[in-house]
């Protein structure tokens, strides 16, 4: 009888040790990476570096760390490859996969892993929305149908994962509401930029060749507008493509108008210096087409709600909008659009 009691006691100890909860004062992170080119895994939080974990020659790593709160952190490997990961003290997460493609190849397992799996699924779902500008061009009925579809998919992805941390659920619900709110609010404001609506106008912008030009100066022609600045890298990157387009459509019924938004703040505090900077840049780059400088008048930018440059706008011969967010010169879709206009 004593022997039987001892055996039962031993079994209970073994079972207890197998089901023992991970200590809640820290979390464990381990895994094995393929195509690893780095010697460390780096964990970042919202305020900066949290911890670095050494990677062995076979790609394996293992360590513990403490986090201030349950939250989405960043897992970085191979110097530049980053992926979100949800961490909370008490978790015991294992990761395996290709270090060169963590977003599509990482697999999570262990306590708390489902939260990171959900985040990746949510990202993929959000990416399906595509370019918001394409949604803003839809008529109201199709737009509302698309919004309803997005809401259902967001709800579906959340309900398909069980045992998610309450903090993450709250963040996910908030993010979903923000996405829907952003799309609805911007759709409402972009309705006035619908194709066929009268375009906002600019007036008396300084022309590089002398005098001043207004949008009405180009009545009777299509106008492809490039809102840019000399300090804007992506803007400068588009210049060669724009130059090629100007040559190709030189004898067509279209004007290529570049509007510089260079201003005093980025030119030593002087508007005169800003204009000189623009003039020197246009001359240096041998920029063709109609080159204008907006100066202190930002009403055209405000009317089109330009929040980032470069911004491209296409207007028809009657002064109506064709595309308030036209494709960039480097985008093949622009030529397809222009060719559809029978210039």
C-alpha cells in the first residue's frame, strides 16, 4: 500500500511538472531560422530597443525577457527584416521560418503564439483593401458595398481566432474602426473630386519663361499637373519619366504643368531664395513642359487636400477633373489613361 501511494505521488509530481504554468514575471522566446545572415535577433518596443538575442550557427536562438506591458513589438532579423510580434510576460513563444521573408514564412507555436498569428492574418486582410484612392473613385453604392465587405472580413478574422489576449482584441477593434472611419470620411471629402466635377483653380503662378499662368490659361487642352518641390526625393525621381512623356505627347492636345511648392521655410526663411532655388533647379535639370512656382499661394494645394508630394492631377479641356490622383509618370497605367482620351 505504501509502495502504491509512493507511485501515485510520483505520477502526480510528473503530471504537475508537465502542466506547470510559465512564470508570469518574464516570457521565453526561442526558435530556428533559415537563411539567417545575422548574429542577433533584436526586439523593439514603441520606445526603442528591448533586447538582443544571440543566434547560433545553426540558426537557433533562445532567451527570456521582460516587457513592460502586453503589446505589439517588433522582431528584427537580418538587419532589416521586421515583423510584428505580440509579447506578454508569461508567454513561451517559438518561431521558425525563413529569415529573409518573415511576413510570409514565419510559423509561431507555444503559449501566446496565436496572438502573433492573428496580427499577420489581420495585416494580410488589410492589404486586400488595396489603394484607398481606387475606392474613393467608386460610386456611392459600390463604395458602401465594399465598406460592408471590409467590415465583415475584419469581424470574421477576429472571430476565427480564439484565446486572444484581451489587450490585442481591444487594439484590433480600435484599428478596424479607424480604418472604416478613415475610408468613409475621405470618401465624403473626395466626392467633390469625382471625375467630371469642376477642378479647383490656381491663378497667377510665376512661370519660368516669364509672366504668370493660371489654370484657365490652358482651357481647351488636357492638363497633367505635377505638384512637386526641389527638396522632395520621390518628386525628383519622377522627372526623367515625366520628360519622356512630354516628348512622346509633344504634338498632342495636352500640357504637362509642373507646379513647384518650394517655400521660404526650406530655403533659409526667404521667399526670394525659394524662387531662386526653384529656378536654378529647373535650369540644372533642363526640365521641359510648363514650369510654374506657386510661391506663397497654397490655395490650390489646400483645395485638392494635397498632404504629400509628388501629387499628379489630370484635368480635361473644359477644366473638369479627369483624375484627382492620377498615376505617376513612371506608372504604365498613366499612358493607358492618356491613350484612352484620344488626345
